[in-house]
C-alpha cells in the first residue's frame, strides 16, 4: 500500500463501539512481537521510545533519533504506524510544520499531537496546556504540512487536561473544557481526540456523545475492559507506556534469577 492508502486504512479502523487496540511499541523488535500477536496497526509511545534509547520522556529524545526509530519500524512492517509526536518538538507553528514534514518522509501515517507545553514552567510539577487558540494554530500547521506532503495524516489530538488532575473526582468539571477543545481541534483538522487520564465510564460516555471525533482512551488500572469501553462508544484504546514498563520489569526479574 502507498502511504496514503495506509493512512486511509488506519483511519477506517477507528470505529465507535468497536475500538482499535494499540499495544504501544518502542522499536522494530517490539513491533514484530505485537504484529505476531495479531495487531492490525501499530503505535509508538513517547516514554517507551525515549526510555529504550536512554533518554527521558517529554521530548528528551532528540528528534533525529526518534525519526531513525520510526523509519526502522516502517521498514520492517507493512502495518500502518502512528507516532507519539508529543508536542511537535517545537512551539512555533512553522517549526512544528517542518518537523511534521520530516516525519511524513518516514512512512508513518498517524501522530499523537498533545496540548501540553513541554519545556514550559511546570505548574506543581506538571506542564501547563496551550491556550486553545495557540494549539489550534499549531494543529492547523500540522494539517497543512501533511497536506503539502500529500499525506492524509491521522492527527490524534491529545488533551492533557485529565492527566494534570490526579483526583478523578474533579474530572467532571474538566469535561466541558475537553468538549470545547475537541470542537476547536476538529475544526483545525484533527482526526481523533485522545483523552489520557480520563477513566470514569460516565464521563467517557459523555465526552463521546459530545464530539464527532473518534475518542481514544488510555487503558489504565480500574478502567472497563475493551468490551466495556466499546459499549461507551470508544473508538481507540492505547496502552501507553505500560507495555514497556512491564516488559522491563519482567526482564529485570529474569536477569536477577539468572544471576542467582
């Protein structure tokens, strides 16, 4: 398939009520393992890719290194690949567009593009989120760059509103803000909405019903299983850093056993 055909096939996998499951990978080896398990698409996780290369998350991994990893994955699998592109590795729309143009050349057909200000002054240990207007401008730059490259890129617009609030009892008051951002991001060219940190079934269902974008959640302890999330109308389930974290923990135990 051509990149455009892969992008279209990837977009078609996002079906409300029959969610695409993405067991996030970090290199060509982990991609092969997930493909052998029956995956029909692949996605990287920023934490996993960075940690596997010895870098911290939060755009600590140099962009060149990320693009090398992505290029190797696409060279070794025929499946569509989405890349966790964090906040675009730049703040300015022009630089984000340049980075998206480079990503388009790797063979990837999707991106996660988040609205937290990576590198900004942390608020209570957490980065702030971009004002809606600024993030909309950045999203438009992503879409324009992809269009210029002839790629119908699947832009999974991520909002970090819920990740920034650890107390899930306070998530109810964040849902209207998420709905507002979803509408603005859709108008700017987003293909989907990613809401990591949102785990309450009723709130997930409310958000699904309020946006025309396919909704992506991140599997987390205490959340409904795939069938339960499907019943809420979720279209995509990501596993984020958990596959890498659990794999490394198991590797450590095996190593400890081997060294006795």
